[in-house]
C-alpha cells in the first residue's frame, strides 16, 4: 500500500484495509522496538509538531514516536509564542514550517484546520485534533489496543459509555468499529444519547446496536467497556448532573458481574469516571492504551514519510 | 407570447422556472452580469402554471453548460435551462444537484476553518431528497433552511 506523502486527517478517509495495514505495521514496529530498544528508520527526518492548542498526551506520544524511530522533532505547544498572534494566516504558517521539516503533526482549535493545512502543504500532515471534529490517531490507537488485547476485533461486544452525544472520540471509534463484525452497547444518560444519524449509519453497516441507560445491566455482555467523561456543562442543573455522574462511575462493585476477560478503556485524562481501585485489576486497559499511542504513531509517521521499506 | 416579444434573444440561454424572488441570486451565482457581457434580462413574478409565480433570466451571447448551471440547483431546484439558437430553443435541460458544491455556500459552523481562513468552500452532497451536504473542512452536515440561509 502506498502511504508515502499521504495525509492523515479523518477516519472518514480510511478504508478497512488502510486501518488493518496501519495496525499491522504498528505491531511489527512494537515487536522490533522491544527487540532492539531503538530504531533508525526516520534518521535524518524532522517532525514539526504544531500545537495551536495544548495537549500533553498526544504531543508527547508523537514526539516519543518520532524519537523512537530515530528522527528529530521541532515545534511549538501553544499559539501564543508564534507569529499567529501577529495575524499570520494558517496557510502561511504551514508553508513556512514545511521548509524546516518532513512531516507535520497539528492540533488546532478550529474544525477543518488540518484539512486546510494538508491542502496547503506538500509534505504529509497528520491531524492531532481539529476542534471538535476529528482525532484519527486516537481512533487508530483505540483499535490497536483492542486488537492487541484480544487478538481480533471481529466478534467482540463493545460498550461505549458516557457522553455519546458530543464526544468526538466515541463517534470516530463507532464509525471505525462499523468496519468490523461487532455488537455495540451504547450506554449513556437519556440527554447524551448517540446522534440518530450515527446509529443509523452503524445499523446500515450491519452493526448490532443496543441503546441503554443501564450500565450494570449491560456489563455482563461486554468484552470491552470504553469509558468517556460526562461534562458538567451538558446538564441544565447540578442535581441532574450529580445523579448521572454517580450512576456511571465504573468501580469494582459495578464490575462484579463482568466477564473475567472484560477490558476497560478510557482515552484519558479521567476525572472520577473510573475509580482508581479498578487500576490494579485485570480489567484495566487504559494505561496499556496510552502505551499503544507510540507504536501507532510510529507507524503513521514512518508510513507517511515513506521510510518503512521492509517493515 | 407578449413576454417573448419584448425579451426575445437570438443566441443565448434562458433559465426558466426559477422560484419567484431568486432570479437576482441566480444572476449573482452564475456571474451573468459582467461589464462587457451580452444583454441580460430578468423577469420577476411571472405567472406560471407550475409554480404560481416564477422568475426568468435570459442572457444573450452565453451558452451555459450543465455543469455551470448546476451551481444554482440549491436555490432554484425547479429551474429549466433553455439554450437558444437563432431565436429557437435548441436544447433544454433541468438543473441537477451536483456531487460537490464549491464556492457558493458558506459553512454554518462558526468554528469551521473555512469561516476564518482564506479557503474556497466545498461541500459534498450526502443526500438529494432531502438535500443534505457535508462540509469538506469541518465535516458537519447542513440541511434544508440552513443551506438556504448560507447561500
Ligand atoms: N428566442 C427566445 N428569446 C428569449 N426567450 C425565449 C426564446 N425562445 C424561448 N424563450 C423562452 O424560453 C423558455 C422555454 O421556451 P419553450 O418554447 O421551450 O417553452 P415551454 O414549452 O413553455 O417550455 P417548458 O415546458 O420548459 O416550460 C420560455 O420561458 C420562453 O419564453
Ligand atoms: Mg413554460
Ligand atoms: Zn465547515
């Protein structure tokens, strides 16, 4: 598959073959990295990380991935210190940065910014979040984590919990899971149900979808429980919010009827939607999920740079 | 036939069955009002069997292609286009909503990059009945009135 020069902007641009290919390359890189300690595929290549909006995890994991591939990194982690403050256009910033680098990773507060950057740049652009729109590398690392934990994605029953109405992470993940033969439990308060059009799309693609407000009722069915945060701002009053928050906290008591093999995931940062007592159980997969960010981003950097011949 | 007499053109394009009141917008979208262009005629609020009232736009010396004319499909889905040669209608076609709409629609999402940086707007048609489009940049969809308000 020819990935050299390709942009990674939206899950919508991916076919199932694309996804499978990235996951396979990530797995090979992870194995090789474990054997050798460090790699040199991207030696002499420079990654520019343009974070117009702060992020710890995503930026650090991209930087770590580039270093582990033997490349180097330049960039900024807030727009405040750049010419953007002087009114420079995004297009000009991108055209400038590409003179200094071989691949761009960008996070921007506006929806569509990564698409625009990719149109302007000759070098590949990887979207690390554009406003509330897309965060495709998160979706890929979520899929990778599931695949590594179960050896497959097909045949699994997956619960998505939390803010399913506004959460871009769960929307993208659900859309990507639709490529697979999975059963989905959409678990959320009434107010934060998954948008109808996404559910319709999932059903059209043959996904068996159950909508429920009852977390404990769904638990015994699940192989994976993907937890996301419910934000205070979504609720008209404090009372309602507290009620919902209480009934969706994942703790050992909620998990008592779970399959022994159930894995709990979370895109992090978490606040109190997963109790720390879950961390030391076999169910906790969220730190492993954080780790997955590195091989997946190594794969994407290496593929778009075109330096992974032989992997 | 009185209407035809005063507004007959020899060679050009007649856009008929435009919803009443949208004729000017059609002229604007298709940029028919060029300084050195041919005669341009707009008839507004003409009686029509099908529409009650309609607008008609006639432009001399220009033969609009189907592709060009499809740009008006969003505001004038009922329009028919007549190519006139030697005073006679030589070709007739209906406008069709194209697969992609570039440059004429604004994205309704205030946080879309297309509303802040220099871009040519672009939308993909997700469904025609009812009309639904997706922004190339922010990926949000727009339908119905929201589309008309942003033309
Ligand atoms: N030479 C011309 N100059 C200007 N307008 C013309 C000319 N010939 C036709 N038209 C206009 O073009 C439109 C289409 O003409 P046509 O003779 O096909 O009418 P029609 O049979 O009513 O068509 P339709 O079924 O599309 O309504 C009418 O609005 C008519 O007035
Ligand atoms: Mg007629
Ligand atoms: Zn948009």
